[in-house]
C-alpha cells in the first residue's frame, strides 16, 4: 500500500531542491552611475550645494599583481548662496564645477566570496568596499564605505528586477534610521565607491540612476533635489551615452550642434576666457584661452568619434561642463 507524501514534507523537499538565487556581481564594463552629493555649509564659500555627475569606466590597471577597474567621474553643482556676495543673497548658481573629470574609484571583486574591494589611493592599500554576504539581523562589517562608528545592522532584505533579472537589496540601519541600501550588481543607494552618510546630516550621497550597455536599469532612486536646490542632472541618466546635456536652471551656456562633425559653436551669456576638452578617462585633449568672447567655435577635427566633456570658464571665474558627441 502506497502512502501519500505529507504536503509539508513535499514542500520541504522542493525547497531543498530549488536552486538558490545566483549572486549578481558588479559589472566590469559598459556601465554608468549617475550619483550626487548634497552639501550644507560644506561647499567651499557657499551655504548649500547639490552636486552630481556620471561615474563611468576607463581602462583597467594592475597593482601589486591584482587587476582593478578604473572609474572616472566629475561633479557639477547648483549652489545657493544666502550669506555671501556676489552673487546676491538667495541666488541659485547653476553649473559650477566641483570635481573635474578625474579617476575616482579603483575596484576589484571576489565574486565567489561576494565581496568588492577598492584600492585606497591615499593609503596605497587594498581595502574591503562592500560585503554582500548578508544575513538579516546580523551587524554589517566595517568597510571603507561603512565606518565602524556607524554600527550598522542588516534589518531587511528584498528583491527588485533590473533589466529583467532579480537583484537582492539589503537595508542597513544604525538603530535610528535606515542609512543605506546595498543593491546587488549595482552598489548602494548612495552610489558606488562612496562612504555611507546618515540621511539628514550636513552631507548626503545619492544614487540617481544606473545604466548598463546603454539601458537604464535603475532610475529616480535618489531625491531630485537637496533641500531647496535641484540637482543639475534631474531627469538624465545616461548623459555620457546620449546627446542630452545636463539640465540647468538657465541658458547661460549653449553648445550646438550636438552631435557635431567638425566643430561645435559656443554661446555664453557671460564672456568666456578659456575652455578645455576632456575624454571620459580624464585626459585633457584641447585647451585654449579665449579673449572674453560670448560666442566662438571649437575645432573638433583632431578628435576621434566619441563622447567628450567640454569645460568653459567665464570671466567671473565660474566653470560649466557639458557633454558633446563627436561624430
């Protein structure tokens, strides 16, 4: 006589046979993070700033026999000055450079151990950046991104679909507030390669969106503004992969045509005294002083087809950086 298998036992057997969700590593190429920082009384000379920009791949390198991926980025700021002149108090200034294009992160990963490491360019040593071996209820280990003083605990875990594939997300809490979410295959809700900051303090980090192979996988994760100042890139994710320019609060600078074949025309409401052209690895390719002109052209015939960043400095000392495609 055959006896039916109890339902509870059958469910246990099926669960044991079900494959565990595969770990999704951080990509090693063709990805862009649009991430920003909000600064209160921390931006030099000004009270409030919302800074952001793309972080994207350059060439790989080897340090101490280990291969690392290079990530380059810049940040452009909108800032509010309420106690210094000029400009007049309360004026929001759009598009001032905070960080020029430069090497921002060197990272490698141990996919089998579910860990991501970075090379600390200040201490010249390898250090743990993220640990994705997470169990709800356990403390999160101290890393470069999570200083031990934060006392973070993994409080919950859920799954989101990015590009049709499941990615796990873990919530880290310091006992008072949810500080950050670790996103498998992306980094964190505060960006990639940044140290965790407690929300609501004088400085905050944000991941606005994430693209891979030109496809937007994650968007509108972070806030559109920091306090009363809008981030320059609101509504734009893959700025290094398309023809959109960083959104500004006014039209102080116009570049056209974009894409461009031989030259690009510059029109500025303020007289321009210099410009520089960079590739996405941070190399300066062109640089020239301009005789306080409101309009001029930049010859691009010596550049290969691709995406470049043009920084224009006006007579007042402000700099604006825009992306341009050379066909």
